[in-house]
DNA sequence: AACGCTAATGTGCGTCACACACTATTGCAA
DNA sequence: TTGCAATAGTGTGTGACGCACATTAGCGTT
C-alpha cells in the first residue's frame, strides 16, 4: 500500500469522532444540515454530505440533538439543535480531548 | 441508552486512531508489546492487550513497524520498532492532530 | 513435585462510524 | 423549460476496536 493511502487511512481514523463533537458544539445555535457542512468546512472539519446526514440522525436518535422542520420559507429545511444531554456530552468530550492533548504533549516531551 | 454508556461510546470514537500515533511515537525506541501496555497506560492511553496485539501486527504488515524476537533472555519477547515510513507517518499525523487542535480552538472561541 | 500466578502473545466474533456511490425533490436562474 | 444547485436521504462495504477466549512458559509457594 502506497504511503499516501496509508496516511489517508490513519488520518481518517484519527479524525474519527471529532465530527460529532464539532457538530454538538456548533449546533448550540440551531442550524440545518446543508449549512452545517459549510460551517464545519470553514473550521477545518471537512465532511461529505452523505456522512453528515446519517450522523445527524444518529445523534438525534441518541437524544443529543433535537430537530424541527422549518416550513416558513419557500424551501423546507430541517433544523437541528444541541439538546441539554448533547451539551453535557460535548462538555465531557471536550475534557476528554484536552486530556488526550496533554497525553501527547507528555509523549513528545519524552524524546 | 443511559448517558454514561453514550459518553463511553463517543469517547471511544474520539480516541480512535490516537493509539496508533502513540505507538509510533513510543516505539522510536524498541520495545515489546506487554511493556508497551504499561508505557501507554502511564501516558494516559489505556488499551486492552487484545486490542494492542492485533494493532501491532497491523502496523507491521503496513511497514510502519519492524519486529524481532529477542531470545537472549529466558522469556522470549517480540520487540517492535518504528520504521522510517512509520516515523514519517507519525510526523504527518502529529501535524494533522495539531490542525484539529486549532480547529477546536477556533470553534470554542466562536461561542 | 504439583499447583497456581503472572508474563507474554495470540485468535474469532460482533459492533459502530465513516466513505463511496447512488437516489429524490424542489426552487431559481439562464 | 431546461438545467443546475440546494437539501435531504439510503444501501453497502471496510476497518478499528472491545470482549471473551485460548496458549505457552517461567516463577514462587506449599
């Protein structure tokens, strides 16, 4: 397997789970899927649409997001918002992330 | 699903891939699996043995690690060491990690 | 000498997130 | 009125990880 493919593979594994946390953080302000794609991309979390939509439905099923169809405007859009449980989880995961960050620091310092 | 289970689930996803990077960094100095478990644990990367061993063999098959059986001492141990390709990948993944870190910073600053 | 404990490595199965390829509908602009 | 972009969804495969289990060998205790 060429080196670039290998990197892509492991990079994907490394980013795993971060999209969930990013969504929970961003969706403290309600937004709909397609616009969320842009927001994520702007912050460096590039995701495919076909990855994001199932993810949003998963999070809703887990009670971390709530959703409402906005039918006021011409084009109907499904707005998601981080629930209270979602906010709690986002806080917990942020702490976990920070711990991993220190863990890597302690590894690099050890060279 | 209770909140604790949910947290455990997402936490696992978030940590995914970090073990690989941690191993590549630690194994710049050769070491064997069982001792590596300790080193990882001390740095905050707690892993099950039955997770680590297949991982090491995967990384070896991908050419990121090399291995030698040490039969000098009474108990035979398989020593792993990060290869040149492994070092290169570790550097690349470290950069990826730092980018994700900044990405999260820019998210939190935006509240 | 028999027993059990720990060191040390390994395997098989299930689960879950994510990528990839695809479908479906609707509003707006050329 | 044709066509593109916005918006949402599905189905299938793959790969990492956890869990439970298996295996061998040296060490200490009784």
